[in-house]
C-alpha cells in the first residue's frame, strides 16, 4: 500500500517496467515499434468515502530498465498533464495505473501529446465525462455522458441506428470522435420463430464476456455459440422453461498483426444458433461480439449484442421492441488507432492498489471512520 502525507508538496510514485510491460497487451503487440518515450502512465485516484476521482499523468522523473518514477504535486489548481492534484480528505484511496502508448511520445511538459483524445470515457479533463448519443436518422433516441461500456439501448423499433461518442460534453458543439451504424432487425410472429432467446445483459471481463439470456425454449433444445473462425464451439442445453443462463464467451484480447490493423480474424465474434432435441435448426440470432474489458483496440463504438424487434408481444417474451448493447474502445481523435506509426494511442490498465493519505502533526483535517464499538463496559445508567 502506498502512503503519503497530504500536506507535503510533492509525492513520488514508482511503476515497475519489467513486470508490467511483460503483462501489458499493448506492449506485447507493439514493442518492436516503441521506444521509452512512447509510454505514458495515466493514474486515477478514487476516494473510498466520497467516490471522487482525480486523474493525472504526473511528471516523469527517473527512468531505467526496471522502473520509472512519477512526481505529483499538492496543488488546488489541478491539472491532468502537469501532475497537480489535491488528495483531500485524508484517508484511503484506490489508485489505478493505465499504460498509454503513443509512438509520438510524451512531451517534456507532461503527456499533453496524449491530450484528451483517448476515446475512453470519462475523459479525465472533463467534469462530467464524454457525451454520447443514439440517433435514428436525425432524431436523438437517447443521450447522456460517461462510460459507454456495456450500455444497453432498449425500446427500439426495427431500424438503423447510429451510436456517437464525442470528445467533450458540450451540448452546443460536441466534437465527434467515434460513430457506428447498428441495425435492429424485424421479426413477424406469423412467419418467424418465437423469440425463444432474449439477451438481457452483457458483462465485459478481461478474458471473456458474459452474456445473460432469458429462454422460453422447450427443455432439451440447445444453443450453439460458434466463433466466426470455427475454432470455438460452446453448447448450452436448455433444461427448463423458462430458464435464465449466462454464457462466458472468450473475448477479443489481441490484434491480428503487430500494427494492430485488425482483430484476429473471426475470433471473438460468435454466430448463435438454436436447435431442437432432434438437432433441427430452429432459429439463427444476431452475431455477438465478445470484447475484453481492457483491450487496447481500434477506435470504434461496437455493438456487442442485438435483440431484434417483433411485430407483437404475443411471441416475443412480452417484449416486442429491440435493444442494443454497446461498448467503446480507446484511440486518438483521428480514429486511426490501428496504425501506431502515425501516433495513435492505446490504453491498458496495468496495476491497481490502495493509497493512504496521512496528516502531519498540526495539520489535522476531518477523517471519516467506520463506527467503532465501545472498548470498555463502564456504563452509567440514568436514575441510579
């Protein structure tokens, strides 16, 4: 656990290079193309009590083959790129370290070449996070700020939608950095199979993505998840009607080649089939894209899973409308995170831990503590 005194002006923390770079996906793929100046380390500090977040790259100090030091400064004028932050109130914080890779390098004045164009929300330079929208043509269906990971857009009619993720949260003039067209298909009860399977949740983890499904298929039907490259086959047999189950699908965790131009062909994308007990195909569902929660991937908004819309609730588990589960991935504002030789960026969490902020004598401030039971049993009773 790290420990600092809040009244000190400068804090110095160290990042182990040997261990973290060996484990970092960005380094495993891109190391032949990078120099020491290609790396920056973005820190996030989260107060245990209030949940307040502070982000900072810090200012690079000593660097050798084993570690790099970063200096942070106790300053009420906070700045993400110059290491200025203020860890108040004292007490416990969670910290996370993100390795940021950019072939243009990190400038001497801080990591401002990485700037606020990581494409990952919330943007540390903003107060309320990146702005996102879902539109159907020019009509805004839903809008908000913050993280798009595992976000579900529900209540959708069959149509083509576009998900947008903006660099800033300005309502009047947002800067568009990512967009993706997503199609919600149409089903008709009189001519199509019932909605036997309805995706209700996705959960991105480091090595897999969990997909939770509500089923009204008869017992002994079975669901097949087949990766597009035919290397992964997962079967789930329905045992009751109704039934809710979760499948953990191996996720995209790497690139196809060293420059990150493409995903490994077909891996992480799954075709979904429903068969009856006689091995006859009953229905084919939309592809599922399983993405790692920390994959440094090409900039985009991805449709992780899609439920089609039906013309009536009679055959669709009482839900006639469709829905989309999406996620966004990190890159620069050009959207060209695949070509690192042109200065694109990737972001990967490499470490997390606890930080205790102490107060020196004479500089006391309020510290929140959990309720403590009395240490003794010397009670005074009223009236005795």
